C-alpha cells in the first residue's frame, strides 16, 4: 500500500505545491527586473537543493504563506529595493491579503493590474518614488481596509472609485502632488477611521459628507489649497479626535458646531482666512490639548469660556486681529505649556493669574498693545524658558521676580517703556541665550556681570536706553557663544573693552551714538566672524592706518560705520584690501537672504543710506557699506578701495580728503550710493563712473573738481545739488555750459541720451526722498508677502520648496516691520 501512495504522490502532486512553485517562479522573475537584484535582503530568494518545492517561497525573506502553501502576505518594507512594479506578477497572487513595500526606492506608475489582488486587505506603497496617477482600479478591491500611498510623487485627481471601498478604515495619500477636489463619495465609507490627504495641491470645498463618518477619528486636510467654509456637519463627528485643517485658504467663521466634538484632542485651523470671533462653544471641548488658530483674520475678544479647557497644553491665537484684554480665565489652564498670543491687538494689563500656569514653558505676548507693569507672579513660573514681551506699551520696572525662572532662555522686553535700573539678579539666569532690553527707558550703569554670566548668551541688546558709565569690561573666555552686542544710543563712556576679543563668534557689534573715547580698537580685526561694526557718533580719535596683528583682518566684515568721530590720518587702505566679504560680487553665494536670524530676535541698525537715516530691522546678506564720513581723514582715496566690487554704499564725505577720484572706482559694479562731498578733492570726475548702472545717488558737492561732468548712464539722472560748490565743473545738469576755451573736457560714454528736461528743477534731496520712499514701499510689500502669508499663491510657491516630509513648527513669530527693501527692490530705481 505504501509504494502505491508514493507513486500516486509523484504522479499527482498537491495542487498547493504547484501553486507555490508558480508563485516562487513569478517572484524570482520580478526579482531579476530590479536594479539591485543582488540586494542582500533577497539572498534567500532562490531555488536550490536545500529548498524543496513544498517550502519555496514560504521560507523566503518577507514572504508569508497560509496552511496550503499560498502566499498571503508580502512584506518587503525598508529593504532598499530599487526598481518598478511594472513586472510585479499581480495576477499570480490570488490569495494575497497584505502587500507592504513601503520605504524603498520604487519608481514609475502603479500598474492597473493591481486589480487582480482581489483578496487584498492591506496595501502600503508609501515612502517611495511612485509617479503617475492613482489607478481607479484600486476601487475594485472590495476587501481593502488600509490604503497607504503617502510620500510619493503621485499626481492627478483622487479617484472617485475609492468611494466603493466600503471596508476601508485607513486612507493615507498625503505628501504627493494630487490635485482636484476631495471626492464627496468618501463620505459613504462608514468604516473610515483615519483620512490623510495633507501636503497636496487639492482645491475646492471640504465635502460636507465627511460629517457622516461616524467612526472617523483623525482627519488631516492641511497644506492644500482648499477654499470655502468649514462644513457645519463636522460637528456631528462625535468620534473625531484630531482635526487638522491648517495652511489652506478656508474662509468664513469657525462654526459653533465644532464645540459638539466632545472627543476632540487637537484642533488646528491656523494659516487660513477665517474671520469673525472665536466661538465660546470651543470651551466645551474638555479633552482638547491643542487649540491653534494662528495666522487668520479673527477679531473680537477671546471668550472666558476657554478657561474651562483644563487639558489644554498649547494655545495659539497669534497673528490675528484679536482685541480686548487677555482673559483672566486663562490662568486656570494649569497644564498649559505654550501660550502664543503675539501679533494681535490685545490691550490692558497682563493678568496676574497667568502666574498660576506652573507648567508654562513658552509665553509669547509680543507685538500687542499691552500696558501696565509685568506681574510679580511670573516669578512662580519655574519651568518658563521663553518670556517674550517686546513691542508693547509696558511700563514699570524690570520684573526682578522673573530672575527666579532659572530655566529662562529668551528674555525679550524690547520696545516698551520700562524704566529704572537693571538689577544684578538678572545674572542668575545662567541658561539665558537672548537678553533684549533695547528701546526702553532703563537708566543707571549696566551691571558688569551681564557680559559674562551665561556661557550660552548669544544676543545682548541694550540699545536706545539711558544707560551711563562704562561698557562691561569682562567677557567670558573664548568658548562663549556671544553673536550680537548692541548698545547703540546710550550715554556710555570710556573705551571699547579689549576683552571683547574673546567673543570669537561675534557677528554684530554696535556701540554707536554713545560718548566713547580713545583710539580705534585695532585688536577687533582679529574676530573672525565679525560682519557688522558700528562705532558712529562717538568721540573716538587717532588714526586707522596702523599695523595689524591679523593675517587677514576683518575677513567677513560687510558693514563698517565709523562716521561722526574724530579719526585722523589716511584712509585704511590696508583694511580695504582685506575686506573679502565686500569683494565676492556673488549675490547667490549665500542661500539665506538675511543674516543669521533667531526667530525671537532680529538685528536692528540705524545707518545713513543714500543721504537718509534709516533703521534696518533685518540685515541683508548682500548689504555692504562703508561710512567714514564726518571725521578728519586726509590724503588720497587709496586705490585698494576699487577691489571692493560688491560694495553698495560708500560715504567718505565731510573729511579733508585730497587728490583725484580713483579710476578704480569703476570696478564697484554694484555701487548704489557714492558721497564724496565736503572734502578738498581735485581733478575731473572720471567718465568711467557712468558705467555703474546701479548708481542711484551721488554727491560730489563742495570740493574742487573741474571739467565736464560725465554723460550717459545714471549720470543723466543726477541733479544740480550733486555738484554744487565746484566752480570748475560744467555741463549737464549745471547751468554752466562748457565752451571751447574751458580747457580739456572729460571723455564721455557713447550712449544714447534721452530728453532729460524732466530732471530740471529737481533737487538732490527730492531724488533721495523718492528713492527712500520706493525702498520703503518695496520693503513693506515684500515683508507682507512672506511674513503674513498673503498673497498666498506667492507664498505657497516658496513653501513648496520646503521638505515635504517634515511639518516644521509654526511658532515662528512675525518680524517687526522693516524699513529697508531687499536688494532687488533697491535696484529697481
């Protein structure tokens, strides 16, 4: 009997063995189509003498079979596979229920043959490079419960046929390039628990049918172009725990009905166009941990009912038009860790009750209209790390109780009206990174300890106060992290402390408009990262042209302002030839538009630009200027200044300079403003300067220049006042004509000249005013686009260049309004 059984088995092998052999062959054939078919993860995929037909492919890596030997699961996730799905044998795997190929390098389209996987319940092709459209045939997979295609480069519309997947519980097609509307048919899928279509280009309204999904727990629609209002029907979603609608173009009011979603733990509606007031009904969401409606057009007062949200961890109302007082009831939110009320119109005093928020880590109240003093109760906030109150109308004294918050990293009280002395106890804040007390009414001496109390300190801003005495003389060793020191506009005396040489990471040093004395601090040229040096408006004296110990002095300096001092001697030609940052002429060398900025602080400088005193609240990386005006320099302008081919603003006026204008100035191709007025210079104005196409403002007045004023280029636009006080000059725009007996005339550029009668009668000052106004308008429009997010089509083009695999924090606060445009705006003169 036994021999007969063996013979029967050999003649008639089990059907499942034949099926397994067919599936194995199909998988091996697909393996050969892969670019990296020798991938070590697939080393077990082979037929050899050690594997019988009854075990292959069920023992292979990633392959799972049922009791009959049929492949039911294929999990090759994170296997570094590289290839396409075009030759995948879909029709062979009639029993396959799970196909998991996520986190590989598959490319190309999803084949329509996927429809043959009729028993498929779980499909995960996420985190690859699949392209093309989502095949409508997926809608025929009636047993499908999970469909995950996120993080690919799929495009086209979401197939309406997905509405046929009545067993679908999880849909993730986010982070692609999908467009069109969200199909309302998705509202028919009664088993849906999670829907994620975020990070796409979807348009149209949010389907009201989504409110029919009684089991829906998580709805992610953020980072699209969705318009219209938030459907009232979403209030019916009693199971909904997470609702992310931020970064769209949604308008209208926040529906009161959202207050019915009692299971909600996270509501994110930020970065839209929502209007109206914050509904008091949101106070019913007792499980809510995150409420974020930042960057909308919301107005009115914040309802006291929000004080009932005792589970709340993050509350963000920033960048709206909310007004009234901060509700006292916010003090009930004892689990709150982040409170963002910045960039609104809140007024009145800061509630003492906020001192009850024992879990608070970040408090941002900047850019409002808050008044009164800072509550002493804030000393109870032992976990506080960010205390940001700048740009309000606060008064009173420095809140000494805040020095009990020993975890504090950012303390910014700038642009208020706080008075009195800064207490020595501020130096207890050993973790402080930013100390911004600028533009207040502080008085008395600066505590000597502020220069060395925290090794983490990056920013020390004490500008525009009434401090007197000397600059703190002791700085930390060379391991300190100080990047910005701004003490401009005080009453400080004495010399610049040499211990600043220890600040090897220092980028901005502004000690302007004080009463400092002594010579130029030559040792400062060894600080390798220094980009901005402002010492204007002091009583510094002596020569600049001395020996330097630095092999390459000031290697990164881009802004040098030593104006309105008592410096003497010759201009520092040895420095000019080493200003490497002013020589590149490469505007695209840096990927950043502005100098290194911290989202809690921005540099503020006051410089004379094109004859106007302007406040720069952000410093362009291509902004380069040298201002040595109103000193006692003498001698000729060194030729080395002609090497600074990315210099934009040069002011040497009101000195005792002699000699001729160097012809090498023609190399300053980006120069926009040149002021040599009120010196003793002679000779002719070089015609080569007419080739400087960006030159918008010149002033040669009150010198001893002679000859013909150059013609062509920007010189056709300059006015009389640019040349007044030079008896030997003639030609346009002066009324003095150049006759044949006027001596040799300067050569002119061969350029067509348009009728210049428009400029007759204009003064130099009027041109400067017009130029400055244009810069201001350009700055305003540019800033509004990129920091308010409107017009959104421009901003979204920029935002799409960000990583689509990481949602960055939107806590970044809006900058204070800048008064200077970017360089491209300035060039449009």
